[in-house]
C-alpha cells in the first residue's frame, strides 16, 4: 500500500515542536503536511497524532506518538480496517534515566537540599535519612520497554531488581520475575516500587490501600505508567499515615494535577508534569519510526508496533 500523504496532527505539539517534527519527516517517501482539528482524511493518508479524532479512522494508517494508546478506540480502528501503531520501544532510555534520577534524589535527599536552598537554609539531614541505592531492592511492575530501561540502569547501580510480568518469563538484569497474582509478595521487601505497566482494565486502580499496606514503611512509590493505575486517595492516606515513606509521580488521574491536590504538599513526594520521556530529540526518534513504517507499508511488510 502506498502512502500519498503524511498528515501531522497539531496535537503532537503536546510532546514536541510540530515544525521540527515535520522537518524531520521531510525526507520521507510521501509529502508531509501539518493539519488541524477540521481536517478530513481518506485512502492514501497516514496520520501522526498524540490523541484520537473520529476522522482518523477514514485514513489508511494512524500512528500514535506515545507508547500508551488507551485513548484510541481500538475496536473502531479494527472495524474500519485502519492500521494503528504506537511508539513503544523508544522510551526505555529516557524513562529509565528519569526513574534512576527519582530514586537517587530521594535516597540522597537532593529534594530536601533544593528546598532548603530556596529558603537559604543550611539544613543538615538526620543521620539515618540518607541512604545509597547500592544493595537496595527495586520492584519494577511491568517489564516492557519502560520497565527494562529501569531494570538495566538500576542493576548497574548495584540494586537488586525484581519485577512483575504477566507471562512470568525471565528478563535480563531481573533476579526474580513474579506474576501479577504474586504482586504483594513482589513488593513486600522492595525499597522502591516502580510502576511501568500499561493502563488496562486489569491495571486500573490496582495500586490501592492493600498494596500500600503490603509495602515497607520506608518504601517509595514511583509512577511512570499512567495515573489511573494508582488510587490517589489511598496514596494520600498512606502518606498521611506513614505507611510509605514517599513517592515520585510523573502521571496523575487528572492532568495537569489540580492545585488543590494534597500531593503537592508532601515534602517526600516528587511531582513532575508527565515528562519522564521528555528529550530534545524526541522528534527525531518518532520520525525514524514513522519513516520505517512508511517503507514497510509500501513493501507490504508487517508494521512495527502495530496495535490493530
């Protein structure tokens, strides 16, 4: 199948400058055009977008610039015969480095020192507050691209890495892989619990009060998955009660995180605005993936990262 036009939806601006992305795609085999909400699509069109619009299903192929495609009505694409691909596989380095930064920040108390700097205070930690990652256990929940990116980097720092994966199959740099039915067992001895799984019916709300009760009182939750996998009310209650030591959160049930959310107020909670995968070269990474699939579609080969 020959792609006659690559339509870049303006929504890609949520993760990268649209102009840079269009420029990065300019050497594709098809002309590239930046389009807005009112655009119509038809045979021969490929669409690259951050989110879904109903008009997209009239195109031949739609590419989501994120790994998560939960906003896209998969059944509608399947019924229309429209190919849907995502960007999984390009975030392992960025998210892996961000998670390591979260863990180092919390362990070495960098957030506390930064807060003290803002107030011009020479604030020394209590003797037992700082610790090293070396020798600590991290449980990575979800061992796809994101989870493996975390596991590889945590292992290099001397951490003991365990993980949770539906198949239970072994993964490099992960000493023990638990299946989801052993989730509480997997997290029980971990200093850090890192959420890196997709949002599905099974994972929505899975991190709730019983999970926080199963965690160590000196453990930290790190969420780079999707906000709705965590029951935020239960997390706030656990933080208030001291059932967990703190958290690093990049994703939330509502984004931007509302100003009235209690999560802003905890000294031991790091809040970042859904930027764990951010990099100044993201447009190049996604453009390379789109060009690869343009060539595969022309050759009749299976598309990379095909969802439907």
